[in-house]
C-alpha cells in the first residue's frame, strides 16, 4: 500500500517529520517497506522555455534550440519532433543525472554543434512512458524554477506492507487514524454526507443477499468524463496508478483514500436495472482487464437484463465501462460478503485492488458515506446532476461488545499499562470503552471498520501495539522441575547417529528436493503423490526413494569433474500409506584414484554398498548379526537394480531394513550416468526399537581364560550355494564351541567352486582335547555336507 | 709367565677388535675359548699346579678369560647393531610420498543447525517434535485459524497434491476427499503436539523440518526448512516469548550483544503477533548478527490464538502459550555466511565439503553449539 506524505496530511494534522512518521508506522505494525522521493532525483531539472528553434546544419532530425532556463539563452541540440519556439518544458542542466538511464549530462558537441544540456521526455525522467517528444508544460509555467517544486514531485512516497487483518489500513485515512492514535497528530474531519439528488434513483435490486447484503447506487446525468484534476492525477501516479479518466480516477482515488471500492457504469450501455445475483454456470464476463472469465454457479455478479456486467467486488465488465463519451452514469457502492469474494477470486485466480479490500472486509457502516463522497467528487469534477440514492438491502453492522479485563496486557502481553492509558488508546482507535463503577470487566465496543478484532487477545494486541510492543521485558521461562530427560525421541537419536556415522565413513550429506520428475521416479516404483500445481515437470512427484535425487546430484558432480562421488541423504520417502524416514546413499565414479601404491583407479562395486549398509545399520542399532540376505527383486516395480548384483538385508523374510547393490544400467542411463554406480537405501523406520527399561547396567562379563583355537576348512560347493548359507551352517554346527566362522577364500577351478572358512573355537573351562577337536570338525563337515558341500582333501 | 698372559690378552683383544664380521668374531672366540683355544689350554694347566702357584695363577687366567669373553660379547652387540643399521638404511623410503587418502565426509549445514537448535532448546526443556510433510488442509490451515476463504491462505503459495491413485498394495486406504497439501510451514506440528499431549499438560517443543511453497527465485526455493517453537502452560506471556527468543539467539550466535526488536504483525494463529528483528553490524562489508547498526527480520511469533488452542484440544481459558517460526536455512546463512540458498539443495560435493561440518562437530553445551 503506497501513499504520499502530502496525501497522508489530508487526513492527519501533524507536525511530525517524515522520519518520525516512518519509524512510528513500523513500530505500530504498519511495516514500512520503502520511502521514495521522486523529486529528489530531479533537483537538477528546471522549467525552461524554448526561445527559438532552427534546423541542425549537419543532421536532418535534429534542431538547434535556444533555451532559457532562468539564466539567459543557452544553445541546446534536440531531436524531439515537438521541439519548437515557445514551448515550455523541462531542461536538464549539465551535471544532472537522467533517472531513466543514469547518464550524467555534460556540455558536449553533437554533430559539430555545442549542446549545453537536454530537454527531456517523460520517460527520461521516469514520470511516464511517453517518449514521442519532450515534455510540454503549461505556457505560463515559471521559467527557471526547479521542476520537482513546480510539479509537486517533492512528495515522498511511503510504501507499507499491510497485513491481511488490517483492511482499514488499505486506505490512507485508516493509516492516518492509526498514526493519530500513536500520538503523531490528530485526524482531520471527514465530511461524508449523502448528496441529495433529484429524480428517481437507478433501478437496483439484490437477488443474492448472501453474497451482496447491500447495494446502494446513485445516478448522475450530464457528466463530462475528461481528465481528473491535476492533484488527483498526481497522487494516483505517485502511488503507481495510471490515470485513465476522471470517473475511473475518482473510483480509484476513493478506494485508496478511504479503502472504499466503488464502481461506475455507463448508464447508456445498460439494459434495464442492475441486479446483484448468483452467476449461472458457464456465464461469461469480458472484464476490464481485457480477459474473459467463465463463472461458476455461486459466484456473485452484477448484471443487467442483458447479462453480467461485472464480477461483484472484484472487477467490472468491459461492456458497461465508462469512456470519453459517457454522459450518464450509475455509481455503485455495495457491501460484498468477504468469504464469497475470496472464493471467487481464488477460483478465477484474479486479484484486484477491489478484491483485496472486499475480501478483507470493508467497513459495513460506510456504504452510504462512501457513495456520498464519490458522488460529490463526480459532481465537482465532471459536473452533471445527481439522482436520489437507491438503497437495496442493508449491510449489517453488528454491535460487537466484548468483555475485557485491563490486567490482560500484563497476564497475556507481559506489559503493564495503566488502565487510563489503555482506555485512551482504545478510544483513540475508535473503540467505545465502558468501565463499571465497581469491580468487573470492561465493556469494549469494537468499531465497525475493525472486522479483525475478535476477543480480548485482539484488544491486548491493539493496546500493546500502540503503547510499544518493544517495551515488553524479557521474563525467563521457568526451568522444568526434576532431572533433565533426553528431549530427542529414539528415532531422532537414531537418525543423528546414522548421519554422523555416514559422515565419519567419508560420505557427504546432501539435501535434495522432495520432488522429482515422473521419469526419475519410475524405476523406483513411481510416485504415489503428484503435485497438482508443480513448479515444473522436473519437480512433479513426491519421491518414492531417495536415490533419484542423489543420482541426479552425482551426475552433476561427475560432470563438474569430480573423480569419486559419495553422497548420502537422510529424509523421507513419500509412499501412499505414509512418509518413511530413509537414508539414501550413492557411490559413483572412482572409489580410489590411481595411486603409486595401489595402481589403477578402482570403481565401486556392490560390496562397497553392502559394507556401507551393514556399517550404517549397526550405527542405527539394528541387530546386524541376525540379518539375512535376500534378492532385491520385487522391491520396486521398475528396473532399479542390477539383477545379479544387488540384495536386501532383512530381519526375517518380510522386514526389509536395507537394499543395496549396483544400479541397473538402464536406470543409470536415464540419469546420464555410466559405469558401475553403487547405492544403498536404509529403511530407518523398519529398524526395530531397542528394548528400553533395563537401565544403564550391562550384563556381567568375564573374558575367557583360555586361548581360542582356529581351524580352517575348505569345501567344494555345488553351484548356487550362497556363501552366507554355508558360513551360517558351519557356525551353527556346534553352538557351544564355535564363536565365529568367516569365509576367507573363494576360488573356482575347472568349473568347481571352492570356499575356505576359518572357524574360531573358544574353550571354556579346559582346553580342547584332540578327540573333542575331532568331534567338532566332524560336526562342521556334516553341517556343510547337508548343503551339498564336500570337504576338500 | 705374567708377561705371557699380558701378551696373550692383548693379542686376543686385538683380534676381537679387528673382527669385522660375526664369522670372524666367532673364529676369534674358537681360537681363545674353544676346546683347543689358547685360554682353554691355560685353564687346563691349573690342574697341574701347586696350590700356592694355583692361588696366584688362577685369578690371573680367569681374569684373562673374563676380559676376552666380555670383549667378544660387546663386539657381537656392535656388529649386530651395525648389521641392523645397514638393513634399515637399505629400507629407506621417500617419506614425502603421499599417504593413501581416506575420503572426507561431511554433515550438511541444515542438519548441523537442526542439531544445534535441538541442543540449545534441550537446555530450556524443549523436546523435538515432528509431523508429516504431506498435510491435510485442516492441520495446515483450518486448525490454525485460517478457514478456506482466509486471505492469508492465498498468500501461502501452496502446493496441492493429487489424490493418489488407488494402490492395490494398500486396499485398506480410503480415497481422501479433500486435496492434501505440502505443509507451507511447520505450524501444523503445533496442533499435532497439542493433540498428542492430550489437552492437560504443559508443552515445550521445537519442530524443525521441511516446508514447501510454490515459489522459486534468487532468494526462495520451493522447498526450505523451518523450525517451529511452541510453549503451552499457565501464565505464559509475551515476556516469556521475548526471553526465550533472546536466549536462543544469543546461544545460537554465541554473542551477548544480540539485540531483539519486536514489531507488531499479524499471523492468523497468534494474537498478539510480533515479527522479531535482530540487530546486525557491518563487518568487512558483510552483515553480522549482533549490535544494532541495522535490523534484519528473522522470526515470526506471538501468543497462541485461542482458536488454535481449541483446535489442539486445550481450553483457552485455562492455558496460554507462545509460538514462533524461523527459517533454518536462513539461520545457517546468517551464522556461517553462505549467500546462495539454492546451493543448499544442489548436492555439489565441493560446496558440501566447504560449508559442511565434520562428523565429530557434534554440538554440545559444554563444547559449544557452533562449529
């Protein structure tokens, strides 16, 4: 919301400086976003008269002018077609900076003729778009005076951000009212009487009393719709409104000045009377912004017998709009139901100054007053004769009286404000305060223009806002009694541990978008959730896996010349049932660069992924010893993984804790990657919670007194026997004696596969005898034989 | 006789000294102390001597044996050492050769700052709460006093979701009626935390997490991070809010000269509402939090609106509270000096290593929450 200082002073009688006003606005919640004085940029520009104009000897399109800018004739070269003797315009002195292009004017030769400055166009001074010629001022404009002074441009424009609750400050007068309450002067009188007209008022009725409770109208005949007066146009331009015609400008001016939107119809273009009614489905309106809108049933329109003439409270229709030839008009001043305006505006994706005000709720007690002021402006500016006022319906002005206790500023707001001061603040804001003689709550009546005030907390806010919220003093939050407990949940602690474990293992944590493209989601089962209004097709579906985002990031890194990429992310996957805490990890490019010790560069393989998966699962507190390996097929519908070099780690056949492996070449190709890329996805929310309640005490432990014994067994194994199955069988062969079994060699010769396993035996109270060792070895061989393995001789 | 012994001793010691190898030394040992050795021969003569003579000659001959034995042992040690030194000298490598480099991991600044926040607020008794990112409109708007036609809703640039297609894997899932949204702020966690607490217990939580607005330019990304704070108790006022934010920001920036400026503002879910500006000073042309050369908006806050308390199942006549919301990415930028928000979400390993943190930089109160 923009306004100028002089405009503010129409409503606020004040001696405060601009700085005081700006500081106060921000302090009371009307945050100043900027202050701009357009005149300040134009101090070196003067009103000047062209004394003579002669053709340039060297250039057809240029003229050589003699210009008087107050200091006698000066020679100026000018290319404007309208430059001529007698013209009074705006002259830029040498040293002046042209606002539009930042050029500093200096005395210069143009095609051999000296030019001592420049006659300017409106565009060059950023005062308008006109660049067809130089500015032409009134013939009697005082030559030599500063142009911004002459044009009244030394009027700072203040831009404030109005929060959605403050419709009353969508008008300059409302802002003045707040400033007056804050002690910066007094509010001027506003005359808002009904204009007594003659003759029957316009025919107006309401068929949609919910959407439009009140529709007042007044006709004016015999108007001349010329230009609005200079002061009005100047203010509108200053706040960024383009002057159009007197009638349109008047409605815009009243809207900004008083927060009261209006509409003016050309009576000659109306067929019959006006009605506020619900739109029919599919009904169309060609609006003033040049677009045609198709309406839905339930939207409120203003229509005549021919059809909709405007979308009520949002935008007028092109057909019945006023133009230069308009002579008879109908002025509409209505009250529209805010929620209806909001719904219609949202559905049509149509914002307008009128919608902004109506949907926030204009003052329902200012329908008659707003109409009177508008009609008076029309009569004053455009002439004509007013009709009587037609009043259809009535805007309800609910009497809103609430109970209020003065101690609330302290008990809610943390600020002690004397009751007399509270009363004074409220009254200066337009509240009516009734204080009982004896104990008891105050009765506070809310002004009609403060639709946002709803309950005592709002009243506290009003008082504190004006008194100064910055006066609230900090009060320590009491410490909670008892011993401090962990404030993180077990899930959060687990996430932190896994995150730091991954970083400690040399992985870089990334944060990637929660949304990916449909194509990127496809190999990972596709996205269950799509955005209805994505920013782009690349960010369209909620990721079903963390891998697509990491793969894209890995590809970008490799393109930038990274040798090896190790990225991980902890975040959520979005499945149809819910969101799942997940860790994703991608290893791409070189695992190790070529090196004087290890030779050639090495790529990643599936076991790098498996190692990360197991290490991070261990960090997360998963029972890594009990995990079983399954294939990764069936995890996702698409070709995510290399079918022969991927797997899942499960706790039992159904609970998948992690998937790992090399990604499918087709998937990699889609992400512009090649070579072997390893990846892991850890399903953090599938990891069973640690049992709690046992306290910090650990079970007693006594290290075994005797040395462990190691024995190696080499087996030839049948095709398809998984190493893990053999190792498990060996480990389980004698649970009392065998503490671990570990595969340490694997080779294939003449089509026969061999696996060598180191078995660790732990004696308890006495050393193993040869017989005992032989018995254990027999059990190991028997267990392996069950799987089809044969002890190698 | 004595002269003979002296000569023998000096000859043998000379031979020991002259032995250049262990083999040569052993040859000397055999010559002196072997079965046929000269000292062995002398020792054998003792048996044929008279007791008087033996008493004189015995110690002399033993003395010769001892001195030669000791000399041989010392020489052996010296030769051993020389051999080892030579071996080690042959093993000399160029110690300027590079050692195998382990990859260097890093923690993303957003995670680090979230951990810092959790640590600071843990000291004030705040637990960490979470909520879904795909939210219902009720939690994201309506429960927070933003009914469907509230003008503030339009200002949220909300992402709406299409209802998921019926999934055969989850036949029990009913098709939802109203479009879900990506939460536009972390405030819905307020409602969820209140509901979880049951309406009869005090609450102190922060809720960090991802939030979304359909906005993308130099300073806005469609996904960003916020932290919500909520305190519900009896007798909580704006004063407590101010103290909490002051304490938090001082601890976060580890500066005592943090100055807060409260400005009245409007959020549908708080009443009264305040924007919080933090004073900054200019150091080497950069804005640094602390001091009061200028003001920077960092937080939105206020006293929890009665409608919100009711939505969460708390009786507003009995309970009061405050809430605040703050951008985590922005906090990270202000503290650690990144200037491009979009780089946060690119996954550029160079950026991650430069602005990221070591796994060991765990924020603690004793060790400092900044790294």
